[in-house]
C-alpha cells in the first residue's frame, strides 16, 4: 500500500495565502509538519483523514508519541498560528519573501 505524504516542515506559516503551506487541501493522504520552525515551539503534527488516522494508529502504534505537550508550548504554538494566519502573518510572509529575494540577488 502506498500513500502520498507532504512534509510541510519548512512551509508552515511561510507559504500559502494564510500560511497553510504548499500542499493544497486534499493533495496528500498525510501531511506532516513541525512546530519548531516558523511556529517557534516544539513538537510536530500530522494531518490526515479520520480513516487514515485509524490506519496509522492501528499499524504504527509504537511510533506514535502519546505524551501531551506542556501547556505553555500549546499556548505559544496557538498564539503563533493565530498571528501567522491573520493580517500580521500576511505582512510577515511578505517581508520573509522580500528578504529571501534580496539574498538571492
């Protein structure tokens, strides 16, 4: 069995109109990312359908880290996502891409 997996570790909050990354909704069966890059926290995430979640949990239970993140980390990540998906995030993405263009030229 094969699945399409998108690794959005470097795209989360940096690409997309609202920081949603590069993989459009439904593009991949599984989308993985990290909270340690643009989000500025630690931990990671997996997004997928309910059916895929059940499949992953039933076949890879030993690889699933089940300890909850500390509340301050969740608060920091939540705040970063709120900022990154709002108007301030749009401005931050514009500055990020302008700086990247400047460095490439």
